[in-house]
C-alpha cells in the first residue's frame, strides 16, 4: 500500500526504503510519487516516461516541475535525473556514487540536513516525527523527517567529469518566499517567510557540501511557447516509427528542404502519403522527433504548427537557459 501523505511513521519507512542509496537506473523510486495517495492535493501531478531515462516513470508534483523537467530532458548533455530525491537527515554518499561507471575518487560525502541546519542555526525549522515504541518500558523518540528536493540532474559536459545540478522549482520567483499552501495576494507572517527561507538555505548548503550547485527555477522564466512546444514534442519523442535509417533520412531531407524554401511541413507529409511511401503518423511523428533530438533546428520560441512554414532557429533554447545547467 502506498504511504499516506504528511509526516508519519509509515511514510518515513517508505521514503527510506526507496531512497537508501538510490540508483540512477530504471529501478529508481522517488521519495514521493505522483499518485493521489502521495502527491500534494493542492498541486497537479504528472508521470512522464522519457526515452533518455529508458522509459522509466518519472514523477513530477506540479505543472512547473513538469515544464522544468521537459526543459532538462531536452538538453543534450543531461544524462540522468533523480526527481523527488530525499535530502537525508544523516550523512551519506554523494548522489553520483551510484551512477554507472562514475569515478568516485573525488566525490565528497553529503553531511545531512541535521548537520547543515545546526551550522546555519536552523535546527528549529526541521520537521520532526515522534515514534512510539511497542515496548511500554522504552520511551518514545523523536526523529528528523527528511525533506525532498525537486529535480537533481546528472550532466556530462563535452569535456570533464559528470556533475550534478539541483533545481528547486516554483511557479514564480516570489513563491520561493511563500509556503506552498499560501494563496497569492494573501499576506504571510514573518515567521512563515523565515521558515521557508531557512528551508531553501538548508537545501542549498546540503548540496554545496557535495560540490553541487542549487538553481532556483521559476516557471515564469520559461518562455510559454518553449514550454508548449516541448510538451508537444515529448508526446511523440519515443513513438515507434518502423522506418529504416535510409527511409528516415529521406523524410528528414525533405523537411530540411521545406524549411529552406518556407514550405509548410504538412506539404512534405502529404507528398509522401499521396505517393504511398509513408503514413501521416510516420512523417508527422518523425518531424516532431527530429526537432526534439535537435536534428531539425526550428524556432522553439514560436508555435510549432505543421500547416505553416517553420522558422529556422534564431535563439537556441540551450543557450538561453545555459546558466541553469552550469555546475
């Protein structure tokens, strides 16, 4: 049975069972899943199955997380993701310790949120859970309940070692100073604001101990056309096309020529369909997949519509948001 929401013993056991030295492979399990039983009721949850992660279920707990995740998955240097990763109260290994083939020589350990909070003077804000003993002669004990992050990326630069970047994701930048449950426009107390700021400070210092940079990512900073286009492309990105490499190259060549001549992609699709060469599904899906794979470089800051000529890329999304991916 899935763990209940909130801070309780059952959920604590579930989190530790999933996040005890979590892998980066298909068996990775987030501390919180995007299910009605676990996801916050005030947010909209999503489950993606990216080809980059070998089709494993990827659990995202809000629309901003989904949009940020798609941007990360589109980046050609991203090679791994751990979403909803536990921020352990206790010391532990660097997140990359379990990454396949990694050189562990210089990976610093993580010291844990208790150590971090004590250093920062924020011990009082850590969530606590009282655990009663089944033996009446043994007194109950209080433990620190772990935090969960949003998106922890593994990135392989063209030169150098794999590194991680931690993304903390919100709808707007102002939300980094507000409780999740707070409604925009309503005032919050100074204590609430200070608690939220302390929580972010603890997360940032937690990862700094491991040499990992934390980036505050606000959905409002992601161009809405980019978000919409990436959602559309992702829907097609791993559809089977049953095309040989030669057939695929033939279709792509026509799309490239159409771009140069300002011909709508639909005319390329119908060119092949009317001649009985390929189906609408094959041509259209390949069109979207080629853009997702950066083989067709169209302008993602404009709507991608197959019935109008597409503009060549004027700004590369990867360049525009490059700062978010730096180690």
